[in-house]
């Protein structure tokens, strides 16, 4: 009984924040962290915490509905480490910073660190709990990539070098329809597309078209190929939406229908996930996926184990291993997509971000600070959901702090 009581106490400490979180009042604490409207939920920080944990409940977004991914009847069990590791990290002249320091500096809603399938840290701020579904933002893009890999493995997609309109005939005659699936996976259509998150860029223009006519019709708003396909990385959320259209056409199912028995249930998700659609019923593949912090962690565990549930004695492959390696290994990426070439820091695989360095480490990233970091060699994952002040984490200290904190976590178990 003493051990059980100690474990319960450890779980309570790990799952609760004991300090004031940054900018609580600006984020709506006095009003109970309210949920925004279809107009305000994405840009208004006063409703950001509430909206990012109730996005699937906000009426009218993209004039669509909400699809459900049903959980597994056999979730991956998440054991809790009775001792919270003393992770240390540095930032500039500040040395020996702790996990509490990270949470005290950044607008983290949920933080989960798992090593070898065992939860080391689970913390929540701003009144959030493990029962909340957190918005993925662009972390959903990586989930769509996994769907492409599974559909290719099943023969529903014959070749990644097929043009998108082979599977999504409604894209015929558009720039995206003539782009191969592989180039869409790499954000390499060559299309001129700006994504600044200022409500005045190509993303906003495309998003307005999606709300009016749906994703497939909105493809026609992107018309200029500024570079040859396959040669330049240019981040464009519309390209993942086109992959969603490809998946729907190739499988004859919604993304949620297709991925529930092939991904969400096999990875051992304990709760349902919710995915918003456009007005035609096609999921917004570029984002709008909602799941609990622990279920994001379960997905990350399977990714860290190269597509296999570590508790499966038969070691059945959920995600095709060859595809996953190609999607996440910087060594296999063409030169233009390698770390420090695609961007000043990250490389880009098949809808996954690739860390620089000799070892394979990769990430799922979403605006406003949503992050999943994965180290397959160490079987180590870190999941965070956040309500950053700006869409791009690099425009605040969050991106740098997250990287330094992650390096400290990795360093606790091994070498960078």
C-alpha cells in the first residue's frame, strides 16, 4: 500500500503545475480561459488556451463538421516513473535550468516526456488536464504523411511519383494536381505561396476559398509555379490539404475512417481524436486535429520504435518502416531538404522536420508552439502543447528554449 500511495503522489505531482504560468491573465485566466469564435479562435490570445483545447467544439470553422477517430480497446499502458528526472539545460549565461524553469518561462499548456515507454514528466498549466484534447495545428501534417505511407504500402497509392490528380481527379488542371505526391510531401511543388499567419497572406486567401468552396476547389487559387517542382522547400499548408484529397480519393474514405483502424487504434490511443473538415467533409489535413497529450505521446512512442508498438509481442508493423525511415532520416533527404539547407536549422522530410546532427532525430511541429520531438535511438519522446504569443515559435524565445531544453533531456540519457 505504501508503494501505491507513493506512486499516486508521484502521479499527482507530475500531472499538476505548482507555479504560476506565464501571462495567465493575458491568456484569459480571469474569464476561465474562454473559447473563441470562428473569427477569433486562431489570432486572439485572450481565447487561445480555451480555443486550443476546445477547437473541435467551435461552430462554423471552415463551414465544416467534425469527424471522430475511435480509440483502441487495448491502449498502450503508460507507466509512471516514481522519480522525476532532474533534467538540466542552459540558455546563454543561464546555467543549470530545470523543468520548472522551462515551464515558468514559456506558455506551455501540457508537457509530456516519455523514455522507454515510461512517463518521466507530465505537467499541465492554465487549468488544462490530461482529459483535454489539444489542437495539433500543423503536427497533423505528419499524421497525414503516415496515412500516405500506409496507403502506399497497401497498394492504394501505386507510386509516390504519381501526380496528385491521378487519385484526386477534382485537382486536374491545377498546379497542385500536376504535382507528384512525393513533391507535395516535401513541400516542394514550387508554387508561389506565402504563409506568414498575418491574415493577409496566400494562406489566408486560400483559407477563405476553402471556407466558401472546400479544399479541392481552393486548389485553383494557387496558380504560379515559381520554381521547378522538387527543387526548393517552401512551406505551404495547402500542399498537405492536397495530400488529404489524394488519400480520400485513393481509399474512398475520409481520413478519419481510413486512419482509425490503421493508425489510431493500432498505436493504442486511449481516447477518441477529433478532426475538423471543410464543407465537403474532407478533413483539414494541414491541421485541426485534436487529441489528448497522452495519446500524442502514444503516437510518438510508436514513431520512436520505427512504427511498432513496443508492447506488441508479435512486433507487427503499424507504419511501414521503410517509408518512415525515408520520411524522417536527414541522411536520405535530397540536398535541398537537409538540415540547415531547407531552413537555417531544420531539414524537411515527408511532412516531418529533421534535426541537424549525425543521429536521426525528428519532430512534428505546429504553430503557436505545438511540438513532438523524437529520438529513436534513445526511445525518448517529448510532447508539448502551447499557447505562444506568436504563430512562429522563432519569433519569441520559445523555439530556442524548446531546443535547449530538449538537448538537456537528451543529454540526461545520452549524447547529442
